[in-house]
């Protein structure tokens, strides 16, 4: 099998669960809990979302180890015409790399 292995998740368990298994929440509760605060699963150390500024294409990278995420950030800092957002359990940073005009 070539390429990256599939990152496991539990979507089927949630899809198959009956509605009464879930608590109902108001829009305000969701905005406060998930937008004003964020929480990554314990298996995720960092998420990096990269946008190519000229094409608008977006790619997202999820890392289980901080060292691997740091290597990706170093690579991205050398890549022109992109902007990227780095999110971990502590903070969110937005960075932009522009082509130099010499």
C-alpha cells in the first residue's frame, strides 16, 4: 500500500448513535465553547492550515508530535506566496510568507 496511512476516527459510531444520546445546546453555547475556546483531541499536537495566496488552494496538516509540526513550519517559512495558521492547545498563530520583489 503506497502513500500515507488513513488517520483513524470514530465518525461511524457518532453517525449510528440515536439522537437521544446527544445533549441539545443553544447557538450561544456552541459559539462560546467551540469558537471562543478550542480544544484539540489528545491524539493531536498541532494543526496547520496552509493557503496558497495566488491560487486560494487550502491544505491542512495534522500532527501527533510537536517536532514533526516544527519541521513543517520551517519548510513553510521557506515557501513563497503562502499564509498559514498554526493551532495547538495553547495558542493560534497566523503567518504569511510573501515573494520578495528585488
